[in-house]
C-alpha cells in the first residue's frame, strides 16, 4: 500500500453493508467469506477503502447497530480470525479498511447491561447507563418527555420499576458517557481494532453521546431545525442530548489515540446537524478527520440548490482545513436513483416525508440518467467521496417488500407509517437471471434475507460488466480517471460562468466538470478533449441531466 498518511483527504470509500453484500455459506445472509471472495471486484472497481457497517455480535434488533461486543464478530458473519484475514487481504489489494464504532448505545444483550439489570437501583453497574426513577405518583411515567428517534418513547421500564434511556430502539440502551469507565472502554476498543490493522473508524451517531445530566425535558426550541436555531452571534441553549459541548472531549481523546499509531488512523463522524458552525467544530485539527456531508446527499436535483450546498460545505470546512465529503446514498436513505426520478428529489429523515415519498411515482430512466451525472459531479468535487454498495450498478429503492418480510425497527415502531430502511438494504445482484442473483452460492439453504426484485436481472454485475453503456463501467472509468488525474481529490475549485440550471467548475490543473440540470441542451465550454460523459452528447452539445469531464486551459 502507498504510505500516504493523508489518504483520507482524497479517498473514495466504498460502504459494505455485510448482511447484503455477498453470502459465502448459503444461509441467505452476507458474511465475511462472501466479502473476501469479492475483494478483487472492489479492487477492480477502483475504490481506495472499504467501510464495513457493524459486524459485531448482536441480537440484530437494528441490523447490528445494537452491539453486544465490540471486540468480536457475530457468528452469522464469521469469526474474528476471518475478519483479521480479510483486513490483511484488503491491504494486499491496496484497499484500506474502516470499521463502524457505535458509541452512543449498545445491545440490551451486552454484558454490562445485563449486569445492570441484575444489580438493581443505585448500583455502580446502572451508572454505566441512564437508569432513573419514573415520574408520577408511583413512578409510572417516564423520567422525561424524550422520544425515540425510531418512534415511541425513549424510555423503557424494567421489573424493579426504574426506567432506562434508549434514543433508538428499546434493545439499544444508551451509555452514560459521564462515567469514566465508558470512556476507558471505548478507547480500548479503538486500540483493539487499530492493533488489528484497521485504518480508521466511522463513528455512528457521533453527536449524541453526552446528555444533560439533569435529563431536562425536551423543549420545542431544542428541535435543532433551522427555524429554531439561534440568530447568528447568539448562543444557542444546549440541546439536552444532541451536540453537547462535552462531546468534543471524547473525540480529542480518540484523536490522540489515532495519532499515536504509525501511520495515524482516521476518524470519520456520522453527524447530522443543521448548524454548519456546530458541525465543523467536530473537524477541528485535534478532533475528527472528516464527517459525512448529509446536506449534499439530501439536496434536490437542482443546480441552484446544489451550488449553494457545495459553496456552504467548502466554506465551512476551510477554516478547520478539513476535507469535504460527498455522499449520494447510504444504508439509511432512499437510493438516489429512485429519489432522482421523483417530482420531489430531496431527502429528509422526517417520518412524514418518508411516508409521502414511499411509493411516489418515480421515473427509473430519468433517475438513472441523473444518477449517472451525479456521480461525475460528486467524484470531481474537492475532498473525499463515498459509494454505497450497489449504487455502481444503478440499483433503485425496493419499495414493494411485503410487510411480513420487513425487518427495520423504524417500520414496526411507527406501525408502518415510516417504511424504514429495508428498501436500500436488499442483497446485491451479482449474476444470473433470477434470485438470489449470485448473492448466495448455488444450492443455498435459504433465500436472501430480504427479497430481490426480478427487475434486477438487468442490473447484475455479470450483466453490466464490459457493457460500455452500463452504470458499472461508468463508475469504473470515472474512478480510473480520478486516480490518474492530478486535479481530482483534495484541493480547491473555481466556479465557471454557466447558463441557468448548469453547474460548471474548474480544478487545477486543466480539468473542468459541467453538469447540465436544465431542460435544454447546452454548448460545451472551450476544451481540448472530453475525458468522460455520463451520457452521449447530441451534435456536440450537452443534453439535459448529463455531466461531462473536460481537459481545459486554466480560466483567464
């Protein structure tokens, strides 16, 4: 591997959702054996690193984000020894490895939580979590008015009458990060995986760890929406459980650990915050290296909106000298091929928005066309980029999963009002013309854990490989050019003059990207050669919903 200690500033990182990537043993669930067999595919795709969603022992109440032991591998995926071999094999193919760390909560099956239940009120074991007496005459009411991000109350009562906090599902009790033992535990977990060769960690729900010690009620002004944020220059009252200043002490300690390794390890945060200034506080030089850019992911397919988002992103990151990240899809959101084919092309986590979007008409051809242009846009912006497994095949959201097949707690805790995230987690199609599409080996004992649509027969790796018009080959060529092009990756950009509805920018030396989001064909700017286009040009003009990479002279 190239010894580049700043690799994370320009890397293209591929997210592997282990349950859905490849099944090696035929039980219908993806596993480490399946991933290892497909590592050459990821090398040939041209990515720089792989991020693995949780693969730890878990009852799977939330598909592995309810972690029972951060130092082992769930048997459905394989063994710890296999994981270490996978890390070594990835390195041999010049692929770096990032693992998920989930610090806000654990599984109700975690040893600590089981000890806390047994120990009873007032015990040291319960101080590792948020156990409290209830309100009301007999403690029959939750300790405060907080609600779960997954819907319903954020508190569950146990047999001795106390309640415990879970900002997600009841099977995911929140840690008490004010307790030094919790901090020591996670610092040791970091060292455990860094010692096994992991190149970085992705930190789940990074802004949620610290809570108001008084557990005060959530006020409407705490909602962290743009409407309730304080005016510029005014202090915002601390939210009782999101983005508290004390979080930064945690990540400064983690950064010291990451920097103690040679080469240093990378820290990547999952941080959803509408306040840009608060967001970039996590990216100060002694904290996290990068964080996901959800504003870009959530933006509609609109030139003005994307222009504004890109400007705001780069302006926010510049003072802390952190690279921006560009993301189109992940395991929590509607796949962008489907989003881009709808009348409303934006995304939010709001339950009502998800409900309205589910089943809304989507033009798959239009969504695919826009998705092809979007990847050229995201891969040419300054910083690093993420690819969610299957987007390189042009997969859309699977929205007709039968209710009895769904597994996401979001669906069940909202009584189906929120369809959940299963539709973007359906196992990948590799080959063949019928399920399991090569996801499982021949003669598999069980079908894939979520049903695959028959329409995916045209979107398998086998069907797209070698087809110059396929999404897969577009990704491969774009990633090849990105690796070879000195202008791409980390750095700066300059906007170029462009008609309404068009994004055009220059990257030094000699590179330009033009994305036509208008409804009419446009002329290309002066250029030496076309490096890559997301769709064919028409009589030398750039059609609607098409992007192009150009070799150009520097702007005057």
